[in-house]
């Protein structure tokens, strides 16, 4: 224990021993509540909705906010809710467990300040019930010790003036106050720095550079108390910062700012030179209930993009789309308070919380729809009952390569291909491949001119043509061709991106890499682009006398859609050689952040301790 800065300074109540005084713990009490939830059957993967919710109580309605007023994160796992120190899910957790059960569990951990149950309600999860620092640290000690707890000992040995031992502490067998796996679950969550990074950032004061550590901060209203509790498997430390007279500190003096730096420095020095220990991993239970196992109840299925009907084996990959449908309901639709592992109850009109919790979920859904519906986990819809009827064997096109003949040689580095096609829905395009490598796409249903890419050498090759209709029903024909003339030295090939690749979104810059067969023989290299569905065709870039085997072009990606790009190299003799066409997809630009995005919680740019506060470990 480290006491106040002056025991005899009455103006600051210096004689107050804060380690045994009653103080509100803020969010540092949340791990106690969530651990009680794990005992009930919830898991770190269980989902709670972080949406603005009104809770009905016997006294009055209670509408808690997150640390950053108005912030909502929608469905989050308990792991993220606790590590992000979100208030609304924490209140839901205690409402689902029951205040009495949580207080009983806390008392089993050694807390002695909850005797008068009439004083406590849902707000205890946010630190609305006073605790003693020494008991608070001991409770975290049980988590560190795989659920076993030992009696707190302050005096280890007493000797008389002659050195005779009058008393000496001896370690006793601990008492298992928390199931071993449950203790490992809470340690797994509290040591997961990645799960708190969306709020606290990756670099925060709740970590140690050389070992795993579990930690949680806490801050009370009006900044009267700031806390950080944390532990390794062998050492627990609790830090409280505040005024012993219980006066308010300066605004912004929260646990992560003024208590965490002290805790971190103490732990680093106390553990220096000791071997790094890790926490035993828990076995995360699989309950068989979607919400408890981390899945929002919905139905996922494949549809045909062109009709919205259920995809079949005939639906091509290019026309398939995965959709999820369902209804948005609160936790109370799926869980009976006090019996989370029991049957799914459905509507619970007799539960005093049910109507307001359901309304809160629907209100959140409506707000997200109004800003960016793509952020919703699934659509409010019904699964289609009809199957795709446009992608059928009867609708497949017919195609036959008329020219060239498989017996004739291809003289030179280009040739005319003639095809005969037929399709119920018409032929939209024909794609051409050599040895299964994409060469060209043409909108003509009768034929086109093929320029052999530089990688096509002398000899026999497979030549394939694939006809597509407007919904990508397809059919192909393959012949063997013999190439008589090899590529010129001035030839090029695009090696990045690959054919069929999605290269980014509108406004991004993508680096296209072109490989030259003999750079010294190329006097000009041009990179072209063509929009397969509209405007946006032209030249990406031109390089005179490139000189490098690998040349890079920065492509400022245009509007979302399907494009082909190809390179053309002009040799010193004036002859030109084209690469294969590369077909790529560009996505829509991602939407900018809106007020529903994640926001900071218990964070600050400063770690300076205000000069008017007392510090206790």
C-alpha cells in the first residue's frame, strides 16, 4: 500500500486509508459483472446490442450513455464491449443476469460492501456501488489465479526486540471461488489488446512490452475516482487516483489517463527480470444458441443477381450473390433473463424491458438505413421461394470456331478468328483464351482479330472461345493452333494485376506492372484501358524508351465497373506488339465515416497527472 502524500495534513484528509475506504469503481467493476455472466452461460463471443436503450426500473426510467455521448456500435461481442468499456451493453448484461445474482457473485469474490441490497440497481455495473480498493484487487487476483483466491495478508512477519518470531505468515490452500475455465475466459478478454484497440488504440497504457497482461480502467462521474486494475498470472496491482476528501478532479482525469501510466510503470519495474508468463487459454463454450455463440440469427443464401431468385447449380459464379435475411430483435427475443441456455422465448410482452429494448433495436436499424444501409449485418427481408430460371441448359449459347482451321499454321503475330454463335438471349461478348490464359474480349458475335501476346511462343497451343449472353450463360469451343513465328523482342506482358482481379475502389491508385521481353528494343510502351460497360476508355500512360524489364504505371482508378487493360510495345523497327488483355473489377469508393461509427472512449492525448490529486496503489 502507498498512502497519501501527508498523513498529518488535515486539509487533505491525509489520514484516510483509501485502500480500505469505500470508493466508486467506475468501469473497473464491469469485469465482475461479465464474469458473473460467464458463470450463467454467456461467453466472450456472445452478442449484445450497443444501441441507445431505455431500461425500466421500479424507481424511474434509466437511459445510460456510452462515455462518448450518443455513440452506438450496434451488435458487439462481449469481448469488444468490455474491452471498449461500452456502458450500454454492460447495463444489458446485468439486466439479463439480475442485480441480486451479480451481488451474490461479487460477495463470493470477497467484497463486503453490498449488504444493503436496497441501495443498488443496474448502475452498479458502471461503478455505482462503492468498493474497497484492497477487496477490488483481491477479486482480480482470483481471475489471475485461475479462479482460486487466498486470504489477503498485509503482515508477513513480526519479531520481538531480540529477533524472536512472534508471528509469521504461512501460505494456506486457496479457495476456488470462480470456475477455472470462467476465470480463464475473463483473463482472455482483459488481455486482448486488439479487442480494445478500436477505442484505446494499439499503443495504450494497459499493456506491457515483454509479457501478456490483463487490465481494465474505471472512471466515476465528475472525475472523483480514476482506477486501473491489471494482472499477470503472478502479480496483481490496483491503482486509484483522486482526492482523499473526495473532491472532484479536473475534467478529463480518467483512469486511462492518470491511473494507467502509474500502473504500467509499477508493473514494468516490479516484474523486471522475472520470466514472462502467459495466461492459460480458455475453452470457449459452444452453446448451440446463435446469439450466445456470436452469430446474429439470420439466413444466408445465394441468389442470382439478375432475377433475385435462389441460385442453382446452373447459376454462374459471376452472377451469384450471397445475401442474408432476417429480422432484428433484441437480446430478450432470444434469451430469457436468468436462463440464457434455455429455449428461445420469442416475444416476451410480460417482461418489463422487452418493449423498450425492441424499440431501441428498430430505432437503431432505421438510423443506419438512413445513412448507410450497407453497414447493417443483414437485410430485413424474406428468403426467396423461386429458383433461378434464366440460367438453364436451354438458355446456354452455342458457339463454333470457323476460322482458323486447326490444321493451318498461324503466320505472323496476328490472325483473324471467325465464330458462329447462337443464343436465345443473344450473344453479348466472346472471350478468347490461349492455353487457358485470357487474351481478349470482343463485343462481336462473329469474330475479331487476335494479336498474339509476347508470351505465346512457336508451336502448338490450345485456342478457346467462350460466348456469353447478357446474364453470363456461356458455352465454349476449343481448337488447336500452331504458331509459326515467335514473338518480337519488343513485346510486353502485364504481370500485375492478374486477370479477373479486383484492384481497389474508385479514386485509389493502383500500380500496374508491365514486363518487357527486351527493354532495349522498345522505344515506346503504352498502357491502354477500356470500360466494358460504358465510358472510361483511353490511355493510362505512355513511356518513351523505357529501358527496364519491369515498368510501373500508376493508374488512378476510374468509376466502379468492369475494365480491360493491355500494353502495347513499339520496337525500334516500328513494329508493334500487344500484351494479353487483363480484365479487372473496380469497386465503389467506400463511404465516409458517419456519426454511428466507433468513437473514442476513456482516451486522451495526455498522461499528465493533475497537481491537485492524491495517488494510492
